[in-house]
């Protein structure tokens, strides 16, 4: 009876943990994605998606080139700092924006690094 209970009830939870995939999301964009300037201006926070339960962003690294010079900030939490928000209004078409080293706390209380996002700005 215990064996049947394990297989029928607990096994699906075990398998979800084994196939757990989480990733960073910005207004539906993840991985490497093209984004318009208008969409970029609407982004206010960084989230974590996937099939692992709810994750909360702890910190991230933001990098972008402005006038040929790299600009980097380390942010905490899911909402953008004033500096990041200001810089996100400045990219030109073809600019690349990177969110990397994204640390997020999962439902189990453990912090893990989730795959980052590269945004390529288009007109």
C-alpha cells in the first residue's frame, strides 16, 4: 500500500524537482530576444519563470554600452534601481543589454543562479 501511495502521489513531485527549469523573464522576453524601444521603456522589473515554483529575485548584474562605453550596475530585488531605469531609456537600435548573474530564492529557500537575458534593441 505504501508503495502505491509513493508512486501515485509523491513520484510526480519528485520528477518535477528533477526536471526543474527556471529562467529570467522581462515582460515575456527570455534568453536572447529582440525588443523594441517602446517595450523596453515599459519594463519595470525582472522576474523568474519556469516550472520550479515561485522564485524571488535577490540580485542581478546589468550591463549595456552607451556611446561605446560599457555601463554596469548590480541591482537587488526584482524592481530596477533608478540608475538602471534611466539607462534603459537610452539605447539605440542594435544595442545589446545584458542581465546576468541573476540570483533567485526558490520555494525551498535555496538561492540559485538562473540563466540571464540578452536583449537586442530594434526600432
